[in-house]
C-alpha cells in the first residue's frame, strides 16, 4: 500500500485497528472474577487480522 493515503482510508484503518485491541486489564476480574486467569483478547469482540480479512479500501 502506498505511503500517502487518503484521509478516508486512514480513518477506516485507524478505527479497525482500535476494534481489534485487547480488552483493558481491569475488565478481566470484573467479568470473570478475581481468581480467574483469562487472556484479555478473550473479551475482544472483533477478531481481525490484516492477512485474514480485509477492510474496505475505497
């Protein structure tokens, strides 16, 4: 992809990158309880990888 992107595409990429981040660390004890050890990515709604699924590029 080119280094100079239109602002619309940049905004789409930024928001998609925000959706795939792990949940905050304080959510885990709140949801699962204090003693439970769960990875923060278990609570991420949208699991997207840049190779596996693409974003609209228009």
